[in-house]
């Protein structure tokens, strides 16, 4: 307690801890997959706060797994090599040279996250989907177009994750998979996170994004939906209410829950300590998608 702390401030801090208690009890021992990307990966302060949130999740008994992207960093490094980034249907066209750069950059990002966790006293291990057959893929052909070494996950072997989690390690996963030809394939990080969450039957799958959540009207920030069930999410897609980057996210959410994931959260990763606010407070932030309506 400092001289500047009033008794009201101290009591407010205690109340926050009490409010978190039932959520800590409920999710103790649960596997949580966090898809980490967007601005939260570019701002060093935000990045450190996300890692601190993950540390706290681990220390209160949850079992976090991180799946990270690195698209903006890959763009930067491709530019340094004089190579343009090309996308078709939101997927990076990935020739041999682009894949080499992507693997290099994702490995760098992966180990930086591991190092941050180690600094906080956590045990973390960085891997990719190529390790131990974690993410097995077929070549992805959007609209029948060959866009190079881009993979669609068709199978996920969770043995390496189970081994790491059982031995108190936090897995940090780069979204590179392996095909029948034993070649590496770039995977959309959202797709990789869904595959991992499904493989381990995660209690929660969390997307850290650059948007506040799902809106009835994206132009009106007051229309944020705090909770919706899987049927409402499908209606949003069918009616064309959502578009852009939210459409594939909602599609991924629905698919993951159909395959065993209990709930999905879409959070604004630019908000400091967004994971703790969503998991351990009554109001939460962002949008939670549930298998069934609570009402």
C-alpha cells in the first residue's frame, strides 16, 4: 500500500479479486487457445501486457496455448527483399521464396514470445505445425486457383501439445503445416488456431483482433454484441450482416464449436489486459460466442 492509495482504492482492488474468484474456480484446469495477432503483436507495451495476461491465466490454473500470426512482419521482410505481397481471397500467395521468408519471420516472432514468457518465470516451448505432425495439411485451392504453398488443415495430432501441457509448458505455435509431400505450407493463423482448439477440445478459443467484437451495425459502436449463440452467429452470416475480416472469423468460430470447442471470444487486442477483462470480470469485453443461448 502506498501513501497515495486510499482505503476505497484498496477495497476496490479486493472486490476485483473477489469478482474473479468464481471464474477462476470454473475454468481451473481448462485448456485455452489464444490466437495472437494484429496490433497487439506490433506494440511492445501491448505485447508485454498480453504475455502478462497469459502468465496470470497459467498461474491461476488455466492451461493456455498460443497460436500466433505474423503477417505484417512478413510483409515488411518481403519488402526488404524486394518482393511484393500478393493475396487472393485473403490468403497470401506463397511461392518457395515467400515460404522461406514466412518461416524465418514466424520463427523469429515465435522465439521472441517464448523469451518474454521465460522472463516472467514461465516455461514455454516454441513449435510449428510441422513438429510431431501437429498440423497436417492439403494444398489450399481457393476458387480452384493454385496459390502455392498454402495449406488447409485436414488433421491435427495433439500428442505434442498434451505432452508439453502435462509437463507444465506453454506451447507457442507458429502456423506452418506439413503436407503429404513433407513440404512446409503456410497456414492462415485463424485456421491454425481453430484446428489446435479442436484437437485438444479447448474450453475457450480466443481471437485477439483489431476490432472490438461483433456489431449489429459496424458503423454504430453502441451495437456491440456481448454474447451470441452459435445459431445467431450463423444467422448473421446467412443474412450477410457481417463481411470483411469478420466473416471468416465467425465461420471459424462456428466450425470450432461444432467440433468440440465450448466457447469462442473475439476481443480487441489493443485494449490492455483484454484477456483478464473478458475471462475474470462479470461484464467482460468483446463478443463471446456460445454453443447454446444462456436464456
